[in-house]
């Protein structure tokens, strides 16, 4: 068995709806961002690498040499004395003096869907509420820093914005490096003609305004205005990887993940607050070591190059880089040469944005089965990221339905030892 039937991806492209709007269709479902300011922060941006499927902690950040659970990979030394990681990350090992590892995350869900929800929102699923994902919280609480959308998701969809509304949803980029067909007028329609069509669209939508609530109408009008501004913004060049040298693309790795990491760097340089780079293929119930070796070949040059470039251009100190998955894999290697779901203990990687480099938070037991020191709950990770961004951890908002809701769990505590 190479995967689980409940491990599925869905795709949503907001710009397709905008493209349809140019044909005269109402765009009330497109809302514009209304983020609010945060407090004092050590970070201004976040790049989250989300590894769907459950990445093995034992074969990445928490190797167990000499134990039966070790598997095929040996640990290698890093730039931090006493800190070792898997041999699949030889380039990244040289950057660990700028990174931190959390080795004692204690999850509660071994099901993909529920675990992804928990790790991306900080809450467990509930039947009557959809909690916002981390990226939506960030763009709700921090002011935008340019023309581009404040929250961009690459190669997959993040958690939804939930009760924060569609104004905090992510802008979706399908294949990094490919031109987005929805960022320009259709072929054969020059700029002035396209502008006239949009003016007609605005009048058509105004005629249907009586059918919309005030908030929907305002969001629709703002969405149209912002969409036009985006299409005309010079900042769109950030999406064009052809602006980069071929040697830079090769250094990151000319793969979807490598181009995604490079695009993430360009986006935060342009002012994007939160970038999520999505990668699947970690649900390795069989042949896990071949799979992880391939993952390492793809991830290692991209992550190492990203960290190096962010540090060289002065952006690492204000950009929080996070590598996370919904759970780990079983210490026991199954009969198919794989590892199964394991939420009781797993790991995460963080760097930049005020993180104290060379830090290890917590420890797992000798076989990586359970936390042995400093158990960290998923919602503590959210509290830590929001703490770095200067977001009020106790903030409560009132939804459009008049319901008071917290952005973060009340019992979430930032990992203070992570920060300088």
C-alpha cells in the first residue's frame, strides 16, 4: 500500500472566477483583503513548507543511530556541535546554525484530514465551525506590504480562512515559474479594450446589488478594483522566474519544489506576508527509504539555497521559515519496508525571523515513540509563529454572524527558548 484513501488534495483557483467575471458573471465570491495591524515583531514574513502525508521524523530531523528503528539512513554532523540530522540533507546540515529543531511535538490525530486540520489551524475539527489556517490569521492581523496578495499558496491549497472570511483566503499559484493566464487579459484583447469590458462588468454587477448583502457587495466591488490593480502592478514580475539566472534555478533544483522555494523567496522580497509551499508524497507505507532519499534530493538544495540567499540579502532575520507535516511515521518499519502514521511524537524545522539558531527544543525517547522532554502541542507551534509576528495571542474577534471567536487556542504557549 503506497498511500491512504483519505489522503486527497483539492484545488481552488480564485483567479478562474475573476477570469469568468470578465465575461460578465458576478464576482461576489471574490473578496479583498482587510488585514489589521499587529504588535512588535521579530518576523515580518513566513514561508511555510507543508509536507502532506506525514513526513518521517526518524528519517529527517530526529535520527536514532544504532536502534532498530533507524532504517537505512545514517545521521550526519551539522554546523552545530552535537546536532545531527539525516544524511538526506547534506547541504542543509551546513545551515543549521541558523535553524532550530523541535523534536517533541505531541499530536492527537493519526488521520490525515483531522491531523492536517489540527496542524494548520491549531484546533481540532468541530462540526459547527471552520477555524482559519495560519496564513489567514497572519494576513488578517498584519498590514499588507505591497501590491501582491498578502497570502500566496504554491502547488496546492492551504487551510481555509474559516470565520475570517474569503478576504483572508490564499491566492493560488499552480506551477511555480509558469505564467498565470489569469493575470492578463485574454489573447487578442488589448489593454484599453479589456479595461472597457471591466467597466461594463462593474455596471452589470451593480444591477444585481439588490440581491447581495452590503458586505458581499462591498467585497465584490473591492475585489474587482484590487484585481485590476494587481494586473497592472509592476510587482507581478516577482512571479516570473525567467528573471533569475539559470544557475540560480539549478542551484535550488529545477523541480516544482525547487522553483516553489525560489518563488517564495522572490515573493517575500516583494512584500508578501505569508507564502505556503505545498509538497505531497510523504504517506510512505511502503518503500519509505527510496521515497525519502528522493525527497532529500529535491528538498535539500532548495531549502539550503533559500536559507543562504535570505541570509545574504538580509531577509532571513525577518522571514520565518517553517517545515512541517501533519504527523510523523511509526518507529517500527512494517513488512512493506515503510512506516505508518504516528502522531504521538514528531518533529518540525524552523529558521529565521528571530529564531535562535542551533537550538533543539525537546527530545523524543530512544526510539522516537513519545516525547521524553518538553512535550510541544500543535497549538504551541501556532502560538510561537504568531508570537514572532507580534500577533496578540489572546485576541478575540466577532464574526459577521456576531459570534465571538478566538484566533488561537487559549492554552497555546510560545516556545520561548526558540527566540533570541
